[in-house]
C-alpha cells in the first residue's frame, strides 16, 4: 500500500506502550483495585482543586459500560482536568477487518486490537484541547495498555484525542484504539492517572466494531 502507510504504522508501534506497575502490593487489574466500594479510599486526587458542586467518583469504583464516572487528574503541575467519562462500547476487532492495507510486522500481528468508545464532558476550568483521553485497558496479565496514536485520522475508530479546543462544558464522543501484546485480552477499561491511585474500571460485553458511516450522497 505504499510507504506512507508503512511509516504511519511504524509511528503507531512506537506510540503503543504497556505500563507495568512496580508496586507488587496491588496490580492495576487486581480484585482489590477493582473492588466495589461506596466510600472508596484516600487517593492523590482527593487533594486536587475542582469546581464547587462537583462530586468525584470514588477511586476503586467498579462500573459497567454505560455508567458515568466524574474524575479529576493533574494535566501538568498545578493544572487540573475534571471530566465526566461514560464508556459506551467495547469492541473486539481484527487486523483483517479494521487494518486492511496496513503493512503489519510480525510484532504487530502478535497483538490483538480493541476499540473503546466513550463520551467525555469537560467539567473543569482547563481547556484540554489536543490532549489524550486518560483511559487505558487492563489486559489478561493485569498490565495497563496505553492507547495507540496515529499520524493521521484512523477512520475505523476516531477521534482518539480531544479536539483542538475542548473548553469547559464541551462534550465529545471518542474512540480509542488499543493493541494488547501477546494477543492479550481486554478485561477492563481503567482510569488510573497515577500508580498510587486506586483505579476506576469499566467492564462489559465485547461487541463487533460499528460499520463505518456511509458518506452522504451529493445533492443534484
């Protein structure tokens, strides 16, 4: 398919990372970290300043697809993002189905692709334009897998980041691409901004990818 796709795929591979947690006392996908707790536990987000009237979802909450979590995280030092995140759909796809025409290496073929769709509302005071959506997936080994970035639009699943302008009150539907190493499973979607944070997770049924939208016919 030409060099452009090959170069884009190289960038794709470089942008994928598995984040292993060195804290042996609690894996990101462990039963303890995903336990359902109405009160939650103290976490680094408790000290973040959020607008009045916003109640954050407790760390450690185990949610289902369709549930909304209100979260806060430090975008950079002394700059806080506050979001309503609703994970709406989990999709199990294949390279044959969604990556037709891509020049896949043996390393790429050893992974398993998933799409995660979500609706996100900016509830804070920080414009989060062009920033990544702070979600991971948890694979079958309890490791966090980071979303894949693309040099250009990936039509089967986009956008994978916030729009160039994403101020307070704005809402966006996003679709994130995850490549799980070693043909790994998607066991949960996770919001875990720091290693110390007891993650909020979403679980649900894996479905087939949505068919791409057909272009509207041109008017005569």
